[in-house]
C-alpha cells in the first residue's frame, strides 16, 4: 500500500499544473459556455412547450 502511494506522489510531480490566471480564464470560459447552453435549452423548451399547447387545443 505504501508503494502505491509513493507511485501516486511520483506521478503527481509530473503533472503540469495551470497557473492561477489560466485557471481563472478557463473557469470563466466554462461558466460562459454552460450559461449559453442553459439559455439555448430554455429557449428550445419554451418553443416545444408552446408547440404542444398550440396543437393540443
């Protein structure tokens, strides 16, 4: 078990970690893209709901 954790630590030292600025920039990109997808899904849902209500009369 100790050998496993030593290997984990060894591999984690090889990881290229992002800088704080890269982290903030990429996080903001993800938040914006998720917001756009939420807005798109909401508009599509409104359209489908309106269509169902229109044709169910």
